[in-house]
C-alpha cells in the first residue's frame, strides 16, 4: 500500500482536495453570495448581511413552497419505502423465474435523465388524465425514481441480513409476525432510514418533474426558486438555496450518526 | 441416564416434486442422548433437522417429542433449541439480550430471567461480554452465545446444525469437547448434524449415517466403524480397503482367508514388512506414498495386481521404507469384516 507520506501520497492528497473543491465549490459560492450586502448576486460577497434570509423567511411564496415540498417529499419517501422494501424482500428472499430481469427493470428509471421522464409523464398525463395536476401527479411521478432508489439501498442490506435470524427467533418462541417485528425489522432499520432519507432528499430537491407536472398554485420550493432565479435573481434566491443545502446536510449527517451509533 | 424415548421420528419423509430429500426415516433418541446425523452434503441430514425444528413440513411420517405428536405444530410452539450453522445471532441485540430472547417469549418474570441469563453467561464463560453486540465478538464467542441462547430455555431437544464448521481447526476441537461436557452434565437430548465423521465419532453416543436421503446405519461410533452395514458407511467413516471375496480370492486375485462377500480391511490393521509374501492374507507391492503424520505414518502400497492398498502404521514405518521400496502387507483373518449382503 502506498504510504500517505510518500511523494505519490501527496499527489493523491492534492487530487482528493481538487475533487472536493470541484464538488463543493459551487455550493460555497451560493452560500457566500447569500450573505452579500448588495441588491444583486455578487461573488465575492461585498459586506455582510442577513437581510436576504429575513426577506426569504418573510416571503409567503417561499414558505408555501417549502411546505408543499415537505409534504411531497414525506409522501414520496413513505410510499417509496413501502413499495421499494416489499419489492426488495421479494427479489432477495424468493427466487422466481425472471427475478434477475425484473431487478434490472426496477432499477432502470435511475439511469433516465429526469427531463426525459418529465416530458414522457407530461405526455402520458395529457393523454390519460388519471390524476389531477399538482400533488397527486408529482407523488406518482417521483415514485418512479424514489422506488428504485429505495430498492438500490435495500437490496444489498437484505442480502447481508442472515435469513436464519428470523428462523432463530421462531425457534425461540416468536410467532412469524413477532419474529419479523422483533428481529428482521430492527436488523433492517439502518438501511430503511438511509433509503428514506435518500428518497426524501431526491423528491425535495427535484426540479424537472416539479416544473412540468406541478400546479402553479401549489408549486414546490424548487419551482418557486427556479421562477425567482429567472425573474429577479436577488440574493434571496441564494439565501433560500443555502437553507436547502443546510437541510440536506442536516438530514445526511443525522442519518450517518444514526447508522454509526 | 434414563432410556425413555424423548424424540421419535416415525417414517419421516420429505419429497420435493420427484426428488426425495429424506426417505422414510425411523429414529429414536433417548433422554440425555446425543445422536449425530452424519453424511455428505445433500444426504438429507439438514432437512431432517429442520423438519424437527418445524421449518420444513414433512411429506409423510410423524415426529413425537416427549410423547406428543408435534408433526404439524408451528415452529414457535415446539420445545426445541437450535444452534444454527451461521449462529444467526440477532445483530441489534447485546449478548445478554440475545440469550434472554427465548425466556422473554416464554414470559419468564424479570428477576428469574436475570438469574438464568447470568447462570448461562457464567456456564459459557461469557462474563464481561454481556453488553457487547454480536459483531464485536470473536467467532468462538459468537458460537458460545448461540449455544447459550438455545440452552437457556431448557428445551426438550437441542438441535445442532454444523455448529463447529465456522471455527478454525484448533478451536473446533476444544469447543466440541466443551459442548459434549455441557450436554452430558445438563443431560440434554441432542440431535447433531455434521458432515465431519471425526467430529461425529468424537462426541456422539450414536451416529445415524445418511446417504441420498436414506438412513444407512444407526449405531455407536464403534459399531459403525468396526461393523459397517454398507459399502457407503465403510468408506465414509474412516478409510477402508474393500475386497469382493469369492472362494478365497479377491476380484483381483489376492489370496484371502475370510468369508465370501464384500470384505472391509481398515488401513491400521495392515502390517508392512520386507519378507516375501506367502499364503493368504499377504500381498506384495511397491511403496508409492509415505506420509509422516506425527502420530503415525500413512502409506499407499501399489500392489503387483495394480490395486492401491491403504496402510496406516507406526511413525517408525517411515524409517524402514522409502517410496519405491518393495514391501509385503499382512493382516489377520479377524481383520477382514464382511458387509451384510447388500440388496
């Protein structure tokens, strides 16, 4: 193994640092700009002010958008978890003809660009108005990505959990239902939390489908932000974006802390 | 030890479509007895154990535990304690909670529960590890927790599914002696699945040798070794030279002083010397392989007729012979054990 102190080790460190700057740089720009004391987006920021945060929190559009997004993401996370976990259990515990093909099929929406999905779904709903525009359509659409995300997390988790633990619980006197609740579910819990967090963050941050399929009145936060960025582009946009970044960060940290407990 | 029948398998069978996993198994395990189900993988031993535990439904036959028919009873109502090959410890529960799991399901009151868990922890030398999670334990410690979890509920029958196969060789021997001591002291009726004949010989009261779903022979370790009932048992338990004897000769012309039929000659019964062969039960050949094993020496003697004869002798054998030396193998009439005529 290469020691981190060798010349190559320093090169690797520098590469890692560049990687981090590349990934996190744009976020830093937005966060820095949100504190600027100017009436337009400026980087490097000039002066320091929290007034754009004040403005953002006072703006009913942003607040409304936030609660719409929250409701949407919560529903998507819950339903994805339910459907995705059930599918993962079926794919890992029972071998049936076509299960390998089915697994690949289930995961395929993850590789489609969101815009392609958004356009396809718009055409679909226009031809088959089975759900009213707005929340219902958005939930159904986000599930197309949320379910594969949960599946992606839960498949390896389920493959790692020893199926014999459920039998052991039954052998020790737990009914099948009790065995599932007392042993299998707790063993899966860290995976379930991670999967739910991923689906939640995806739905909360999603733009394309929200733009195409959402209603104007109940627009998710990302759509409100998109509109604002096109119309005025003042640091309020940066302030709201920073708050979003903070929320995602908190969720990921909480999930990690939970997983490493 | 009393000899009442604690566990009875009565014509127990399991079929999957047209394949038979277990064919009409009859077996009685007495109270306090340890019976090994021994056989190669796919012989039906694990299927039999899992039918007793209630994880697999028998296609035919009955299972009686302490006189009660439990054939159709769900697994969680059966009074069995199973040790799984993978141990199957609950990953989110501590050592103490793992051991307490079965007691809690039985509604044992708290003070009593604590006492019984503590006693099991002491018995298995797990003191100081009570609060650890399974992943923080060594393989040997995990194995002891699995054993403790199964024994603490004081089950009518203990089911062991290859409980030593995940331990390294050194630990395995110590652990199986320890488990045998515990089993004898507590008088536990035990059914023990293994593919390792040395393991089965070392700790069992009786061995049920299984092959292709059938029970080939049931007997004490000495019986199955010294008087194997079938060709399979003779070659699966220990090593064996087999002769098809007719009118004082084997199929390849070796003069034999023994009965007609299939004869078993154990390698350690064969003596090697360098005098020429004369008369029956003596045959010459060339030493092909000599393996010094510390406690003895294993040799392969390539006979002039072409057969490879297995020989086990004292360590000094390696001093007298070299690969390529000429040698004569001899044995006594009593060393030739006839298999009962096979159907």
